[in-house]
C-alpha cells in the first residue's frame, strides 16, 4: 500500500495478480481442480451439487439457451429470489456471452416494465411468485408493453422443463466454440442501483469487473476450496452474486443458499448444519440472528470469517461475533458501479478498524478524495490514515484493474 501521509490518496498492492479470463473459463478451471468438492447447497430443498455436477447443469442450461435463440449480447432478465436456478442462469449466461440483467424481487409492475424496456430485455427467466407477489400475473399485465421481450420462462413450471429439454439440439462442442469467442472485457451483467436519487440506473459490468472483484474479496477473506459460505444476502444485488457466488467459485468454495429470502433462524440453521466457515449479511441481519432466543442452540464453531456491508458494524455486534469465535469478519464498502467492493478491512485488522472504518483499498485499486469543483486532492481528515479513505465524501475510485465502464458501455452499444 502506497500512501501520501498528508493527502487522501492511496494506491493498493498489486498482488495477487488479476484474473485475465472470462467467468466461464474461470469456472471450468475450478471444476477441473476440485470436481468432487461441494459447490452449491440449497438448504431448504436439500438439493446439492458438487462442482462437476454444477458444471453439468450449467452447461446443459447454456446449451438450452443457445438452442432457444439466445446469443451473445442479448439481455436475459432474471427475476427471482435466491434459488439454485438463479445461480445456474448466472453462469449459463456468462458461458454464452448473454448479458444477465438482475431484477429486484421486490419490484412492482411499473418498476419491472421500466427495467425491461430500459435494459432491452428479450428473454426473461422468472420465479412463479415470491411472498405476496404473483410474478406470472405481473408479467402478463405488462408483457404487451415490453417491446423487446420475446420469451418468458418460469422456474419450476413446464416452460423451464421445455427450455432444458432443448439442450439436446446444441452440442457440447458448439457451446465450447461460443465460450471461446468471449473476451474478459465483454459486458456480461447489468445491475440496477437502488433508485434513491431518481429512476434506478443500470450499471454495465464486464467479466473482468465482477470476476476480479469477487476473486479479490475472497482473497482478502482467505478463501480456499475448504471454505463454505452462507449467503443469505440477495443474488440480485452484487453482494450475493459477486461477493458471494463469484468469490466462491473462483476459489472452489461452497455456496450455501439458506432460503429464498432472509430468515435469521434458517440462516443460522444452515450455517450450523453445513458447517459454514463464512457468514454474510448487513448489520441488521447479524443483529436479528444474535437476537434470537435460541442463538445458543446453533453450533457456529466452524465460522471464522465473513462479510458485513451496507452500513458500519456496531461495536456491540462485533463484540458478539468475536465472542462467538468469528474473529476474522471483514467489512466491505463500495458501489454497484465499481463491481462493487472498493475497500475492505483485513481479517487481522484491529477491533477499532473493524467498527470505525470500512477498511483499506482493495488490491489493484487506487482511491483519492477530491474537491468536486477543483479536482484537487483533499488533505486527510483524521488520524486513522488510509482507513479514512473509505468514509469521507467525494471519493474518486480509480479502478486500475482495467474496469472501464464507459468502454464496456461503448462495446455494449455497438453490439446492439
């Protein structure tokens, strides 16, 4: 880490090396390395996959999408809560170069219509329902107003089975040919911001963006193929699909899906039953879990690390985690547009750093805080050194990993 003591400017380390490959190629390399390790567990349903089994189902779905006319650059929407099929769609679209568009499960019909048209979604994979939302009825209500939409597939219904059955018409060799033509710089994902400052904005991200972000976050957490990550945070958000899924598959770790939506008791039950070594959540999730009257009934002795993000960790909550033996919890900060993590505490940081900061710049990142008018680098404001960089305003995040969103957008427009 290079810093300028008087100025709010830090240049992070450049190790480990960046991954210069697509998500599909990285996934295949992990499968070749740890084919028999657990890759994904859907706790409530009891379904589970080894890495070899997960590749089989990912490739089957990728071939089916090709057979159904989905091509590189096509926008494939995914509207569902956390489930195994969400992950299958994530990796299948990455293998064929289709751009996955994450749709918030809480959207109402007007929000769904906006995203469908704004992103140009031509192919929609959806759950049938979630909580009080009847997705099938909502899609039918706005389908005639979604001008690019040509196909809807409902998870768990006949249309899903019909889609998978089409895989037989596309060979494994054809999928390999399509996958080999993809580039790490290709746009592969559109994630929508919260919309708190107006209409949600679609951030276009590449293989290089999100694969490296997930990989480097996992490196800071010290993940290996022995780790098992409980992921109760939503897949539609970068926390779930990047910091969760991609961090796992880039290291050969296991993804544990406790439930479609967050439930504190089920999350802890899954963590205990699957002997998870890492637990994710925003502070309110951890607070809800540790507030359970049955908290002492869950064996969390295998948990050593995890990620807390979304807001600062209360000191009282961090104390409870450490008392439970979870002394390597990391705090992350970032933005959807930066893939998302830009700063992260390290596993061996002090208690003060974990509760009063959002960490240091991640590997291959450069951060400075500038005056929004003059562009001048501002002086540091405090005594915590580089940790101040994550919490002061007007941060300019310079992604030295080649994460050029404007370039990705330009290529995206050319593809259209």
